[in-house]
């Protein structure tokens, strides 16, 4: 009976790891969830592993490595997607083009993008930010315009 119970708990543990890996992989790829949310979930998972299940204690090292590997892969994927999205948006426009078209395209990007239009010294600036693997990593596309025409297009990345 002990062996059957241990096997069941081990299978459930591996299924839990699979679900967590899938959720975080898809979550990072599609939404760019902040890194601290994933770390919190990892700590909750490790707490569950240590305090509640002897089978998870025995196999927990491999489960933890699998989870961490998936987390690192998701972070890399989120960074690459954010960079690609920002560069793609910047590449749709040329200097001398219509600034209002850029603003309309930015509005069509949806809620996954931080966007802002501001004006200083007669120059309007459209700033789009795509989050990478954390809230502290952002890929930006800035488009400047004067008198309704685009004067500068710039991609840049910052992270803390």
C-alpha cells in the first residue's frame, strides 16, 4: 500500500510540475508576466514539496531543475518576443511618413503595450514599451514627429 501511495504522489507531483511549467511558459510567452510572480510560484511549489510530500522530497531535485529550466526558457522567449515586437513596430514607419498613422497603429496594438504620446518644444513623441521577462526589462520604440511628419525612429532597450 505504501508503494502504491508513493507512486500516486510521485505521478501527481510530476503532473503538477508539468502544469506549472506549461502555465509559466505560456504566461511568459504571451503576457510577459513579471519575474517576481514566477519566483513566488516557485517558492510556493518548493514549500509544498518540502512540507507535504515524501515522494516529492525524493524526486523534488529533478522537478525543481525542470521548473527552473522552463522558467529560464520562458524568460528568454519573453525577451525575444518583446524585442521582436518593438523592432517590428519601428520598421513599419519611415522618416517623412505620417505621424498620425503611427499613433493609430500604436492604438491598434492593444493592452499588451505601454504607449504614450507627449509633446515638448513642438516635437510630438510616440513611445511604445514592450515588457520583456520582467517589469524591469523594456524594449522601446520611440517615434518623433514635427508638423504631422515623422522625423526620427528609434529602438532601444533598458533593464535594471
